[in-house]
């Protein structure tokens, strides 16, 4: 009996995570990526870090790779949420929730390298790059791609499209995507502090936009500063000393003094949601399906929960040893169940982040007073705070 064929287009963190979740199974995985292979530099001082939720740790543990990831992670034991210039604030603490950490930060390069290294040892995964996909037939699973100036034709039981927020393949398949332009730009860098961060992450809402700080090394933090495009442009034109001065004035001294900063990067912030995630035998996954605002770090963690459910179903199907004829029918059922099961969580995460931006981007007097009061009430109502904590931890 031939192994059922799963084709994953996109070898970013989402595509690699799914491949890891189904490695060494009865599925044969062909992983295609448009990028040219390159060596990952784990010592890059400009490395961008991402936040992994409590639930994401459990998912990677289930994949048997958390022990490899752990040495590169920094636990987040406290999340401090505040509104600059207003009295309201709240603290979410791991100790009060009886967990070791609310989540973890990890350099994206380290996560990518470990995921890549793991698929190299899997007997059922083939990684091909650079590849250009030229044709997809979602009904038959037929796909054509170009590699080394040759056109290759392949038929798969399941096609996963995980080629990122600017998904060219979603456009190729004429999938409608709703888009909300937040008219904001994220400035990303790493900063060093005058004192240890004590494993605290900060979400500080300011008149200049939300400022998020994620603990990495003992006295270093990953910065995401959200500002209006014209303000972000002005901030980028400043030298490091003046930029840090502006950051200090906007954020305050709650984390100590900002001393140095690495190279700054920017990207525009938009909410993009695919109106159709399942097209016959194809599934849209990751940022290609839903690109969220970085506030509260929901995006990649939501995709990991999607991957966990999907991979669990795929592994169950492989255990039932789908025949080639039954494989198509079985995959169609899996994808319909996936949508029914995952859409409620996706909707909650999208609404949660979108509502945060709507509330904390409004600086009119009634709204600022109400949200300050809301943060104060939140800090004094354990059930409500626990709800917010569970959202941050990726739990229901």
C-alpha cells in the first residue's frame, strides 16, 4: 500500500512545525519552499524573538522537541499590562496560577534551526528548495512546480498552503481575503537594560502606540513598538541614542534604563483573514489563513493550535492505514472537521487582538478613563484576570 502523500508549501515556522508534528508517520511529506537554503546564524545579535504560550510549550513537548528548544528559551513569569499616563495597570503572575511560566520567548532562528534539523532525520519527509509552484488543482490534488529549471508534476492526497501572510498561492487560487489596515507600523529590535528584567514581559499602551517588551537574555529584551507610519518613519531616522531617549520617554522607567539597541526593522500591521480555508483537498494554514496584530502575541501560537488539531487527525488517519482510494475521502472529512473544530478558537483570537487595538488606540477622554478603570477592576477581579491569563497562555 502506498503512503498517503501530504504536500506542504512553505517551510517557514508553520510549515516546519506541521512537518515535525507528523514526522515518522505513515504519511509521506513533501515540503516545498521558494527560498534558497541558507545557514542559520544562532549568534545573530539582531535575531528576532517570538513568544510561545504555555499551550505551545505543551504542543512542542508532545512533538518530542521541547527538550531541544528549552535551552534557547527564556521563561515569562510575569506579564505587566499598563496604560502610559493613566492610573490603571494589572499584573498576571505564573506563581498565582500555579504554573512555572506563563509562556516563553525564543529567537526565531533557534526555533527554525531545530525544526529544520529534526525533519532532516525523519524518514518520511522530503524538503525541496528553491521551488516555484506553477499550478494547483485542488480537486485532484495535482500540482506542478519548477526546481533546477525542470517542471515536476505530483499528485497529493492533501495540500497544505503555508506560504505566509502575502500568500501568492491564495491569490493564485482566487481566495478572497478580508483585510483591515491598522495604519500602524511595528518597529522591532533588541534592547539592553540597566538591570535584570526578572522574567517580566510588558505590554505598555502609550499615545505613540503599544510598546511590548519580551524578556530574552538576563538584561536584554525584544522590543515591538507600534506607531503610526509617519511617526515610525521619524523614529527610524533617529540615531540609536535619540531613539532610546524617545523610547524611554514613551515607556517610562518601569523596566529600568534602556542602554543599547540593535538594528531596527519595520513591517506594516494588518489583520488579514482568508474567507475560505478549505478548498477541496487543500488547506490554508498559518499567516496565509489569518495574520493577526502582534499585540498579546496570539498569531503563531494560534497557528500552533491549528497544527496540533490537524496533525492529531492526520496521525489517526495514518494509523487507520488509508488506502489511496479511501485517502481522498478520508482527507475531505478531516478538513471539514478541522474547520468546524478550529474556527471558534480562531474567531476568539482574532476578536481578542482586534478589540485590544480598538480600545487602546482610542485616546479620547471617555475611553481613556474607562480603560484605566477597566485595568484597575481587572487587577482586583481574579476570575476576570484568570480569563485574560488563559487567553495569554493559549488555553480555553
